[in-house]
């Protein structure tokens, strides 16, 4: 059984080289900032996907009841 990560077919050696190149390019001080912003981006993406999935799975009659039609005339008293 092979325990190396299969990230796009990259082996352990290639991943180590990529990490070292990132360290050289950005420096150790900026990497936490980059990871934090990437984490926020992933979180926002997941939240957006959940909203879209919820909209898709909600029956049409429920969404029509929640959102009044713009063409509908206001009711007179």
C-alpha cells in the first residue's frame, strides 16, 4: 500500500519542492496571511454553494410564496 499523497499525481518529493518554492517566493511571514485569505475564500465559496443548492432543492411554489411577484398589483383596502 502506497502512503504518498495523490494530489494531481504528485509525489512527496514534488510537493516538498513546491512548498520550498512557495517559501522562497513569498517568505515565511506572508504565508499565514495567504492561507488565512485562502481559507476565507473557500468558506465564502462553500456558503455560496450551499445557498445555490438550497435554492435548487426548494420547490418552486415555496419560493413563489416567499418572493411576491413584481408584476402583482398591490392590494387595495
